[in-house]
């Protein structure tokens, strides 16, 4: 369980920084394909982050919120 808490902290730290990146890129780039290309890796990362959590008690709510 100790490793799971470390994974949980890592997942939420990366998620917060990725959401901050998305917010900043959304302000700086114009609408269209350039914004989509800039945000697509971050969106994929946000979909894959909860898979690092193996506990249903941490992974389920994290998946729902992220």
C-alpha cells in the first residue's frame, strides 16, 4: 500500500501540471489544428494516468475526477 500512495501522489502531481499546461496553451494558441496538436499529448496522458493506480479505492475516484 505504501507504493500505491506514492503512485497516487505522482498521478495527481502530473495531472495538476498537465491541466495547468492545457490552460496555458489554450490561452496562447489560436483555435484550430495547432491547438489540437498541442493539447493532444496532454489529453492522452490524462486518460492514461489513472491506469497507474491499482487500488480500486484510489483509481476509481481518480479516474472519475480526471
